[in-house]
């Protein structure tokens, strides 16, 4: 009988390439098995999801559809985005479980903490984008020169824009994870981060400009938390460096 869950290769096990590929296949299967019911559940609640995504839109603006299939394809698109967000913790956990055998016990613990922290930060980023960024951005964008145009907002474009913004800001909130991971690997240090703070600020502003929202209001709202997260990352890196240096990464984990 085929295993429903992948066999986790232990640190003491000797594994061939085929064993790693087999475990990877099984873990991808777990992600797929988790994604299917998440998609079905999201589609069952797609009307509620669409209602929630529409709330940041100014009250005087309405959405229109311009094609026979657009109502259906828009619902599927929203359901897919919601399913990916729901399955993210499973994906991160499977990634952690796949990488853990190559690391020491201390590093495995750190990877587990990083996975949990990444999920939390992603959720915080999505909530921040929904509550703070989107209402201000949409009010500015759809109200810009509205005396010159008959502003009609296409539903598929709107929900694509909102979903992409939520996803992008959620991923941007992973900044501390990236900084701490590079610090743990010895690529960065808290001293290097402090010494190149101005460069880091410029890079963060450039990243904020690349996010879907393009107006100055939302840009400012996105830059401020990114700068705060960077400073938090510097503080955490400085606090954890001494402990990490006491427990170096084994060569097999590099």
C-alpha cells in the first residue's frame, strides 16, 4: 500500500538521489492534496470572498463584467488565490520537513521557527494591505481625474489587482525571514546591515515601487512598514548572532 505521508529521511540516514526525489514527490503530493479541498472550500465560499474583496472599493464605484465567461472565471481566480493563501502553511511545513534532515538539530529548530514566523508575517502583511493600503490606494486611483472620465471598473481586473496586492504585500513582509536566513548563513551580519542602512533603504523603496499599487499614498504606506521590518531584522540579527556563532552551521547544511 502506498504511503499517504512521505517518509522523512533522518539526519543519520544515507540517502541516494532517488530517495530525495521520491520524498520531494511525496511532499509535493501532500501540498496538492491539501490544495484541492482548499480550492473546493474557497469556491464554495467565493461569493463571501468576493464581497470581502469588494469592501475596500469606494461606495460610489461599481464593478462590471464585459464577457459571457467573466463572472465564472473571476470567481475561479479569486478561489485560486484564496486556496494558495490557505495552503501556504502546509507548503512551508513541507519545505521545512524536506530541508530539515540536511541540518543540525539547532538549525532544524530554527527552520521550524522560521516557517511559523513566515506564516505569521504573511498573514500580517495581508491584513495590513487589506485594512490600510487598499482603501487608500483605491480611493486615490479610481477617484483620480474622475471628472474627466466615466470610471467603470472591470471585475476581473479589480480582483486581480486586489489579489496581487495582498499577495505582494504579504510576501514583502517576509523581509525579516530573508535577512535572518542570510545572517544565519553568514552572508550578512548586523554590522553589515547597519553600515549599509542607506543602501538598504533605497532598495526597499525600489521594492515598494515595484508593488502593484502605484500611487504616492499607498507607496508611503508600504515603505514605512518595510523600513520598520528592516530595523526589526537588524535588531533580531544582532541578538541572535552571538548564539548562532556559538553553534556553527555544519558543512552538510551549507
